[in-house]
C-alpha cells in the first residue's frame, strides 16, 4: 500500500510537466471549460477513467508533516478520452472539480 501511495504521489508531481495541448470542438478551444461544455461541444467521450491525486500535506495538532495516508488530501481526477481530426489524434482531457485542468495530446501523455 505504501508503495502505491508513493508512486501516485510522485506521478502527480510530474503531471504539470506534461505538454499542454488544445482540443478544438465545433470551433471552440476548450481549455478551462466545464464537463458540461465539453459534452456539449465534443459529445460523449470514447472512454472515461479516474484516479486519486495526492495533494498538500496537512499538519495535525502541531506534528511535523509526514507522508502518510492520514496527512494527505486526495483529489479525484477524471479523464475523458477523445479522438479528433482527420489524423485521428487522441486527446486525454483531465478534470478536477468539474473543470478542465489539462489536455494531453496523443503520445505527450506521461507514463
């Protein structure tokens, strides 16, 4: 369990380093849009997935911060997968709190 938490925490640190892409549906550039808007302009995704992202450590009663499941805040990240354009480019659209946080194009997705 500790190993899984360690991996998830470290992967979440590198997600902001992924190359950002633009997804354009019906002439609209969708960066920052809500799930409702993405559904309205792009339609249903081919597939949906989700994972938990580790957030900031919270201190408990003056104790030093430690990387344990009790001290970490978790945020659900939803991923919607689309294929768009004449070249059939794949896009992963990630949402936090109902709005797009990142759009990853094809092979730009981190492993």
